[in-house]
DNA sequence: AGGATAGCCTGCGGGC
DNA sequence: TGCCCGCAGGCTATCC
């Protein structure tokens, strides 16, 4: 499940494979996964055909590839999206929607069975920042607790809903929201506006620790992601609450509760996490 | 206005 | 054994 750590792991693993490479051609198998933000139909030029790939940037869960021609592709992985680089002679996986032929004989594929993901194209980095990234909250790795506290002052929404809102804070998904709130001892249903500054400080600190630990372990997560999609064995072991509903709390032994908060399946400890 | 909810889409696993 | 249904969740559109 690509949240911030998986996207950052992807950025790091993809970078040495594609940075500086030239895109010889682009195969568009499913045009509808691409969306132009510059008022025209997406063309291969928007998808960096003929250009080098100069930089890989990330904000929250979004990955941007910046071309030497200035154009930008912003990739959202959604739930099942993946980018894979392999020898161009390899058969493309099922649900490969876009392929980039690189000048080193390899091919980069955008694969996304459920198509919750997609690729936005922008004429330049400024356009990406203005149209999309400036609308998102600060990246979860660098957000300040004061900023979070300010933007949620008086809010009656559940704190979990706030953490999942990319316009408030970018990069947190269902798994790390639950894990962070458990580690912080905060009930996911607690009103965001009723959380004091010191508690926000604890939440932000724990969030960053959890995200950074996941990034450190993320290489393996992303490598076996396609298998982990169904069976996800090793990734689950690291989670204290996610996927452990009904099992004993690792802290107090109470049965972990499962419910729906902010429209998402949520697991928390009814004893350790306070309203 | 802002929060809640439905729908998108496919694969997998539980239950019968 | 095989089929069906529910669920997984990031994001957008729409409703309340």
C-alpha cells in the first residue's frame, strides 16, 4: 500500500536506474491513466519522449519525474500502482498502462491493476507546484506540530480524518495513521480541535519516527510489493495495530478494537488510546 | 463551509 | 471444487 515511505523508497530505488537516461519512445496502452494540467490532450512529449529524466522529486505520496526539457510527470500510485524498470525484452506485466523505452535498452513500466493511480502532466515544475503541490499540506516528514495545530483549531473532525487529509498533511495513509495514533496514545475518534499542542508534538514526533523506520525497511516492502499485495507477510509483522483487530494490544494485552472512523477501517486499543 | 459518503477498479480470501 | 460476495484504500465528486 503505497503511502509516503513506499513512494520515497520507490524514488530512491528508481533514481539510479533512470536518472540521466533519455526516453527514446513512450507506449501509451491506456491513455485514460494520464491527465494533462495544461489544457490539452496528453501527448508523448508530455510523457518526456525525447527528453532525459533529470530529477525525481516527492511530495507526500506523489512522485514527480522532471525532464531535461522542463516537462514534469507527476505519478500517483493510488492503491496498487507500481513503477518497474527491466530489460526492454522482458514481457510487460499485466495492467501495464504506460511504458518508457530508455536509451540503455531498458524499459520503465507504470503498472496499476486497479487504476486508482495515474499520471498528471505539467508543462514545468512551477506549474506542478502552483496547480497541485501547493494545494497539499506540508510533507509529513517535515511538518511542524504548530502548523498542524493551527490548521485544525476548532475542527470537530476525528483526528484520524485530519491525518488522512492530504490538504492538511501530505503522505499519511490508513496504516501509518493508525500506527501513529496508537503510539501516541490518542483515540482516533478524538476531535482534532481538542488536541493540545504538546499532544500534537507527540503525534508529529511519533509519525516521523514511524515513517523513517518504514523508509529504512521500505526497500523490501516495495521489492515484494506485488506479491505482498495479496499475502503481505513480512510487512504486517512490523505493525502494532494495523491488521491486528481482535488481537491483544502489544502494550496492555487488551483486545484491539476494530471500527470505521473517517470512512476507513480503523484499529485501536480501547485502553491505551484516550479520547 | 466543511465533513461524511459513494464510487472508481481488480484481486484475493472466506464461506457455503 | 468452485463460485460469489465482501473487502482492501487513495482520491474525487457529490451530497448533506
